[in-house]
C-alpha cells in the first residue's frame, strides 16, 4: 500500500488499501484524542484526520473510476455524527452529575419519585446551574467526558460508508 493514499487525494486506493487506511486513520485519531484531546494541537490534528479521511475516500472513488465529489459526503456526515455523539456524551455526563448533586443535597436518589420531584424543581435546577458555572474545571471535564462518544459517532458513520465504498467496482469497459 502506498502510504500517500492516506494523505493526498491524487492516488488510487484499492479495496485493501482503503480498508487498511480506515483502520490506520481510526487508530491515529484515537491516539490523537487520548494524548492531546481538545487542546489547540488536538483540534489541528482533528482537522487533519478529516482531510485524510476525505483523501482516502477520494482515492477509493478514483480507483473505482468515479468522480471524487461524493468523497466529501462521508466526512460531512461523520462530522455531524461526531457533534451529535459529543452532545449525547455531554448530556449523559451532566445527568450523572445532576443525580450526584441531588444526592449531595439530601435527595434520596433511590426513590424515583423524590428524584423526579427534585429534577422538576426550578430552584434545584438553578442551584445546580450555579454550581457548575462556578466550577472552572467543569467545562473541560465535560468536554473530556464527551470525547469517547464523539469518537464513536464519527467512526460509526465512516464505518457505514466504508461498506458502500468497499463494494465499489470499476465500471465495465465500453464495448467497441
């Protein structure tokens, strides 16, 4: 496999190169996320991964004798999946924190009715909001907690598109 298939959208990616490329990029993205996370170098790395994923898809389409325009589709939808995953991950973390806050403020969290009553109390929710707003480390920890769901959202979409791109074949040669 030509390693440039991953980085430049000017080559052709066979089925094997395409699948290996997806795996290599997923591992690189995981390493990027686990080592530098949401820091500015991590954001540059994330943009680089997106460009490399586009290049790989463009090269796969080029190998199948097709226009590369649709190579942006998997990346665009995967970015949407990434943001949806991040939101879901953050919401799950906030829900656990809200339940923990309720327990710390005397709510019996084992009693569903008492927990529901506390969660419907506007004063309780305002107190929770003030608490997280006053904690300068809460937002970074929330971003960190949402990263695994964000990663999963992105790569699940790419995996779904990989099934389609994997099956692409060259069109038959025209009859003379």
